[in-house]
């Protein structure tokens, strides 16, 4: 489509005009702030039986898949903490695991319609 910016390289996605509808990760989001942020808590971190559980085999980072669940849990909790603090006005959160999403729904008000 003429006139639309092309998607930028991954290092620039968050600051380039073509990156406004792209998904980043901890490596591309750290040290940046956004008016509006969205965080997807993937299958690597779930809430069951009253506590967080880590699933390093579900990580998209192949180097982290070798960690034990206990080692990965500390990493995952810190990673999501960083991502959840990037939005200065709003942050939307979605968990891919249904039970985790239900747990989060207890603490987070739904976004207003409209």
C-alpha cells in the first residue's frame, strides 16, 4: 500500500512509525516507555494451585529453555514485571492460560467499552 511505512528492523520497532502495530519482547522493550502497552503472559508462566509455575520449555528464548523451572521462575517474574511497567497511561494484560487469566481478572478492572 502506497504511503504506509514499512515495518522496521526489530531493534527499531518501538520507535519507528511502521512499528506501531508490532509485538516486541523484553529485549526490545526494556528502557522504553509507551503511553499504551499490552502484555501477553504466555504459556511459560501460569498461576495454578495458589502460586506461579514456570514452564521454561514454553519459552521463545531457546537459551532459557535449559533452565530448571525454579531458575526460570525468577527470570519470568522479573521479565513480566518489566513489561507490565512500560505503559505510562494504560497497560492491557492477557494470559494465554485460562486459569491465569481468571486469576488476573480478580485484580484488574475490564477496559471501558468504546
